[in-house]
């Protein structure tokens, strides 16, 4: 993870390796995202990776979506995802945002 003048960039392959599919990997990524949360935007770069893991995306991004609004999630930008992974990530986030709204109608 590095900070340049205006952006915090997390290079997933460099930080977590090339085989990132587990909840443990997702938790480590979530912790990195949240540690940079106060200095948006946070760019999560997936260049050179194929994830294909609901568990990873849910632990990294879904758990953030449960406790933050959709507006807050705009602080994080994902780059370099393959089309399937990008769709999977959006599905996970949408599902968790819906779950959060059901738990607390004022969220959103």
C-alpha cells in the first residue's frame, strides 16, 4: 500500500500475492482499506489477478458495506478487475447494502 499526493493505492497482488480467494485474504484487504479510509480516494488495484471468490469479496468489501452507506463506499475505487469479477463484486456490495438497509432503515 502506498500513498501518493492525492490517492492511497493498494496493489492487491503485491500486498496479498497472486492467489487471493479466502476470507482471510479478504479480511487483510478490508483492514488495509479501512486504515486508509480517512484519506480518500482509496484505489484497490487488482491488475493481473482473477479472483472469482464471493468469500474474498464479501470479507473485503461486503463487510464494509454492512456498516457504511453507499455514499461512503464511493471513497473506494476498484481497478483492474476482469468483467466477471467486477460484476461479482458489485453483486456482493449490493447484497450487503440491502441487508444493512433492512437492519437499519435509516442506512443507505
